[in-house]
C-alpha cells in the first residue's frame, strides 16, 4: 500500500511546497486521515517521519504533515447525511445504531432532531443540499429576498438567466440600502452553490398541461381502455426527430481559450416508435428526405419501415398508410388493438379499421399522458448517441488529414 501511495505523493507534491495537503491525492488523504484517527499524536508523528523516508518526501513536507490536524471533513456531515439519519430515527432504528453508522456522537443526533424542521425544509426545498454546512452569505437579506423571488418566478415557468438574477439582486440591495453589495460573478457562483441552483435547458410542454386538461383522460378514457383491452393489446405510438449527423453543440475546453467549432449539421430523420404496455415493439417507422438513400445500396432487408417525405416529417397520408398496414397485421392475428396517439393534424381519424381503435390524447397533454415521452424515446436516442460517440472517436483517431470531420457519416 505504501509503495502505491509514495508514487502519488511524489507526483502530487510537485505543485509546490507551501500547500502540500491541498495537492494530496485522494488515496493519500484518506490513508493519512485514517492513520491519524487511530493513532495517538506522538505515534502519528513518528509514523509520518518513517513514511516520509519510505515515500522519499522532502523533510519540510513530512514535518508539515506531522502538524496537520485530522481531516475535518470526517466530522462534517452533509445535509443529505443529516436528512437520512433523521429518517432512520423516525423509522424506529435505534439511536446508537444510527450514531455508529454515521460516526457521530449520540448528542449530535439529538441536536439534529432539535433542528429537524430546518434540515428537512432545506433538503426538500433544494436549499444548500450540495453544501457541507448551511453558511449564510455576507448579505443575508439580499440572499433570502432574491431566493424567494427566484422560486416564485420559476414556479410560473418564466426562464431566469444569470444576468437577470444579478440585476435583481443589485436592485434589492439598493432598496435595502446596502451600498457595499456587488453582484459580481464570484458572488453569483457562491449564491448558486448555497441554493443548489444549476443551469438547465427549459424544454417540453409540461407548463401548458394543466390538471383540467388531463382530468377527463385520467377519470374516463384511460379506465375505459384498461377495462376493455388487455395490456398486450394497448399500444402507444409517437414521433420523434433525430439529427443523426449532428455533433454536440457544447464542448469541454480550456478556460483561457476561445471555444470555436464548425457549422452544425441539421440533416434529420423522423422516427415513429410504437410498443404495447408489455414491451412488445413494432418495427421502427423512419421517414427521410431521399426516396432512395445511397446508404441503402446493396441492402436487401431493412430492419425498419422507411418512407420519404420532402421535409422528413410525418404527414396524414403516411400515418394512414402505416395504421392500415398495422390494422391488416393485427386482423390476421385475430387481435383487437387500442392505439393511443397524439392529437395533431398529422394524425387524422381513419375509417373502416377492423382491428385497431384509434385513441387520441387530449391536446397539449403529451408531456404527462404520452407513455413514449416518459423515457422511452429518450432511451432510444441515448443508445443511438452512444454508438455515434464510438464511431466519431474512431473517425478522429484514424483521420490522417485536417480539418477533422465536423459531422457524423
């Protein structure tokens, strides 16, 4: 074990002699903190001196390590630790067992119990859940007022940017008469950290889907379907777009450099994913722009159903053709099917179906009522992107000329 650690020490201490502990590898920090917690101070110092000789540490580094206190993070529990410990106490777990599991004294658990309301509110409300302690900022009044405004506005679905938050914070500071406040980038990053706020892409239609819209579906339509059809005979189908040649629009980059890239490829396909409630999948329906793509040359059997459309979109004629094809297949199998689809112009009512009953979802409700939107399509795209990543890495590694490719395929 010492042989492994000594190599890490020699590498990690190259950063400078003034801050050796901060440059320690995680393995070394964990190892030394465990030794420090189990040995008396005099024995620990002797161990470090001997360890320094074996690991070939400079003497001043070994002496400094002898004077370091035990890693404080062992006794500093996160908000998640406190929350989980309180839940275990509520479930009836013995106090001494919880204390032993989290390596804290029993009186510490008593303190957490006294502050239970604050801890639960902070954790479930998203306050400081990534911080080890709930530290207030230098301008606590601005901090709290801004957070209340932020939660209120986001609950209404209004997108908030960093610039908007900094401007609102400066306005609150002026109203409160705090002249020393500066809405700097550093303050903004620390405020985000205290409140557990991250940048996310606002997407989907969930905000436009209200309980009134989905009430009739949940109370009437869906129970009727479940009563009249077996799960194996309840199918859902939904379209999705796939920019199959596009590379990521974001990239890891050196902080000091300018991040540039090529033009994003917007060539796309439309796919129709369909499956029943028990996992039986229908062949993927793919819609492209070209009637005879060059990649089909020499291909005898496609693993999917392919049709061409000038904009690579689903239209009413293609949808009707696909539904009637499925209707004939299920009629031959002697099955009666409920096919749940989105309510949109590309999905018209189709007459004279013998095996399929079309069931349309309420308008603007697919984010909550569409089964395919509950992770199925996202999983399909993830598997595809995983393959694309491997292909692109191979392409870049085997590319002997520049510029490198800016799209897939």
